[in-house]
């Protein structure tokens, strides 16, 4: 029987993290959710620069991080400037990079930061927006629960029964068996938290869509890390990695959940 590597560290990080998220979303209200996801945007922007250009000075990482947090805030409140705002962190980095760096590395460094910050600020901003637009708290939790429960199902099933690898060059640990179990977990998560807010069949669709998007987000960030030659995107969460590591699937699931909710969900509040 296969063991479950890293289970202890996963639990140590996951349990308090889930408690914080549940408290903020269920009891803190939209304003608290907006603050939480904007702060995550700041950390994601900071890490994106560190990942794409490890030699970058702190005085450029911080402005990019603050710009990412501001972009997340604008997306969250539904500002008319939100489309332009998601490009702001990348633009801040480019304004420093262009006069200070040689053209070599532009794709990996300048465009890498722009792509990562756009991905995460849009994802975090949409999560905050869901908290503002949908009064049903369970609906707000759909992308989070789909990722949390789906990831747990995929981890245990992959460790126990995983035989056929998905894309080993990008993520050696992912298997098709784990992927199937993860989709089942995503559906279970969406139905558990969204029950009463949407029809069961629509919740199942939301779970499937979020589950597929979550795997894409995970593989996307894994590919960037492998290209950068690092195991983790950062150390904000200690031995459990960084913000980009922990929220890659959630950032991808958020827009997927938003699309499904607009197709099938209740009207925005």
C-alpha cells in the first residue's frame, strides 16, 4: 500500500487556512472578503516577481505586489477600470525592467510577471466579486470547496491507485486516476456548499468545470516553476510553499465558477 507523503504538512497548513477562509466569507461579509483576497493579491504579485526574476530587488517586488493588490481590489468591486487594472502589476514591473535589463530574458521575466499577476489578480478579484454579488454564502464557496475537496480526493486516490501519469514532465505526481477522483470530489464539494442555492444538476456542472479548471491552474503554475528550476514559488507558507503554489487551482476555478453561475445561478444581489 502506498503511503501519503507530505500529509502532515498539508493538514497543518490546510486546516487553519480553511478555518480563516470560512470565517471571513461566512461571517465577515463582502468587505472582509475583499480585504482578504486583496492581501493575497499583494503576496501573489510579490512572489511572481521573485519566481520570474529571483535576483530582483525588494524595492521592485513590493510595488508590483501592491499594484497586484490594488488590481484585485478593482476587480472585486467591479470597477470600470478592472480590465485595465489587471495589467497594472506587469506594467509596473516592465517600467523598471526595460531600462535596467538587457533584452535577453524579456519573455521569461517581463511577460512572465505580467502573465502570472494577471492570472492571480483576476482569480482573487473574481472570488471577492462573488462574495459581493451572491448573497447565498454557499454559492460563494463553490470554487473554493471544489478545489479543496477535489484536491484531497485526487491526492489520496493518486497516492493509492495512481498508475497512469497525466503529464509527468510538468507534474510527476499527477495521475489520471487522481484526476478522476478529483473531479468527483469537486462535484461533491460544489453540491455540499451550494445546496439550496442552485439546482443539483447545475451544481454538478459547476463542480466539473471548476475541477477541470483547477487542474489547468495547477499544471500552469507547475510548468512555470519547472522552467524556473524551483520546487516552490515562495516561502510565505513555510515548508508548504508559497501563495502561488497554494492558490493556483483556486485562481483558475474562480472565473470558471463565475461563468457557470451567470449561466445557471441565481440572480446577483
